[in-house]
C-alpha cells in the first residue's frame, strides 16, 4: 500500500516529504512483518540521497526486528537479516549505525554459542 502511495505521489505530486514518509512507512512495515529482504529491496531501489536519511531513521527498527526474531528462537533468520543490513550500511558508509549492527550480531552469535555449550 505504501509503495503504491509513493508511485502515486511521484507521478502526481512531486512532494518529497510525502514520498519520503511513504517510503519510510513501507520499509518500516516490511520490517515489522520480519520481511527484511523486501525492506532492503526498496532501500536499494532508492537514490543514495533518499536512502541515507531513511537508513539513519530505521536503525532502531532494524535492531528491534532482530530482537524479536531472537526472542522467538529464529536465530538463523536474525543473523541473515543482520548480515543483509550490515552490508547495506557498510556500502552506504554509515559507520555509527554499522557499529550498532555489528554489536547486535556479536550478541546474537554469543547467545548461540552459550546455548550450544549448555546443550
């Protein structure tokens, strides 16, 4: 639905604020549904000047999505999503956000190792 709103506003309005908000909401909705690949595809389709502020805005949403996956014992999927976003943030030179993703990745791997040792 948000993606349709973006297309419509690009064709009719050319209002960057509306387009930006629709994109941010679409990406956020995909993250809430734990569909990180769809969120990533939208991000990759954007020009860098649009992508960068959205990536900065969504870092906490991404970390929350990973926490949700870990809490629901979907560790492999959490790591896959982290790897996808680590590459995206690295490619866009967002080092502060990348540090948060790397830290989260280490905590997930540490948790998996501790669980493996205790079994």
